[in-house]
């Protein structure tokens, strides 16, 4: 009905979904759990494999470096073999490499297996929303809301699962993830039928060509600096807090809950009232302030600031996703692939550089650098605001009827 809030419509219909949608959403939760799974056990892995923090942080670097490059491949693959087969291929790779991660005898082996895991996760997550939109009841707003909920729940539960299983051994969270993804493989095999393939096949160069658009290039550049700040928190803070797996898992569980709440519930309302550019700009500045306080505060302050950062990260994730998917005239899968190709390189760089910066200076400076990156992200949004004229509430009608959506964006 005209005048109704799409977000409210999505909330009302989100629970009335076929089994195929729930199977894909459930597997998506586990896939996103894999991102934060290692957070509580990073110190345990370092101790168990006799590795330095910068070496262990390569678990994130290899994972996201492969993910970034894979963004150019996922659309190419899914447009040729179909969404269902792409999902299953991604799940199969995650099952194999997550299990192999648990058998690692050196940090080099573990880093290599995480790279394979990253490829599988990219194939799965980059296709999941397209499949959910194609199979969901209630329109794209309900599908996107369900996907965002799966992302938030996965980011919250990943550290918790890592803590519960990692308290006994750092190897168990990897085996647990492999088992859960194997269940997801079975569910998708049983409940999901093949989705219609796009009318036009995606080439490997399409995402790079899409970055020629001023607006999309601006969003991707800003998101690059934002992601450096985001993954400094995710990958470096566990070493600073230096807590037991249980306590670290509890901190990042609370962080993930705030991320989920602000991403799904708060950000859409703030966007509607103030507009996307003001929300993301203010959120980036607040994240920068939070990072500085985290870096220079005492242990309790660091815990509080880590948790609070989840709120700013949740808002940024939602706004960046909508801007990237609607600011240009490129199809959503192509725009998302180009955007993610740029921003995931920062996610790969931050986990490696933050410990190195500490070695070169002191424990405070990595957070100052991350805060500076967040401010640069805000400056890019401000300077390029004329190219970012599409506010979030104007984006949905533009692409609402597309049946192939790719947003490994959050």
C-alpha cells in the first residue's frame, strides 16, 4: 500500500517464509559466525602454535584477501552454474577447509586453510541474498531484513561459539563450524530448488568497470578506510584485552548483539529521519572517537569501548550496503562485487598491520591509526557528497524487481 514503511512491511512478513529461505538463512548465520569465530581464541592459537600476534592475525588477512579477489569470480560463477550450485560449492569448501584448519600443526598451515575457507565463504555469502530474494515471500524488503538478521546473529554467535568450544581446545571451534556447515549443506540440498539464472552472464571485468562510476568509486573508497578501522577492532583488540576465551567471547557476543540491533532496527530509522550521508558521516566520527578512547583507556574502558563500537559498525554496515547497491546504474550483483573487491582489501590489511604498528611504536598507536582511517572515510563521504546523491530511501524502488542480489557487504 502506498505510504507504508517498507521496513515495517518487511518486519511483518519476515517470519512467513518457505523452508528454502530458512535453510539458506540458517546456513548464512553459520557462514557469518566464521568471521568472528577465531576472535576469542586468537591468544590460545598463538600459544598453541608458538606464534606471534602478527602471525596469528594472518588468519584474517588470508581469509579476507582471498575473499576480496573472489568478489570478481563469484558473479562469473553463479551466472553460469546457478545460485544453488554456487551455494553448495561454497559450503563444501568451507566444510573441508574448516575441518583442515582444526588439524593444523603450524600457523602457516592454518593461514593457508583459512584462505581456502575464505574462498568458500565468498562463494556462499555472495550468492545467499540473491537466493533468499528469489525464494522469499513478502518482497525484497523482507528478504533483505532476514539476511541482515542472519548476518547480525552470526557475528554475535561466532565469538560465543569460539569461546565455548575453544575453552577446551583452540581446534574445536573449527571442527564445530565444519559440522554446522555440513548440516547447512544437507538442508540446502533438501529444500532449495535451483533458482533462475540471470539473462546476462557476468564477466570477470564487469565489477571493475562498475567502479568507473563516481558514486560507486566514492562509496568503495570510503568503505575501504572504514573497514580498516572495523577490522582493527575485530582482529587486534583480543590481544589487547588478553582475556580467557569465555570472557573474550562474552565481550564480542555483546559487541555482535549491538551490531545486529543497530544494523537491523536503528540504522533504517535514522536513515529515514536524517538521510544516509549524515548517518554514516556521524557514525564514522563517533567510531573514531571510540577507537581513541579504547586505545588510551584502562582495561575496563577498553572492554566498554569494544562493545560500544558494535553500534557504530552496525549502522555503517547497513548504510554502506544500501549506498553501494543503489548509487550507480550497475546491476546490484556487479556493483556489490566491485565495491567489495575494494573494501575487503582493507579487511585483509588491518589484522596484519595493527600488530606490526604496535611492534614499531606502542599499543596505543594502532588504534590512533584506525581512528584516522575512520575520519578519512567520513571526509571522503563529505567531499564526494555530490556524487552520493541517492539516499537510502530512494534506492529500493530502483532495484526492487531485480532477481539477483549480491551483498557480501556487511
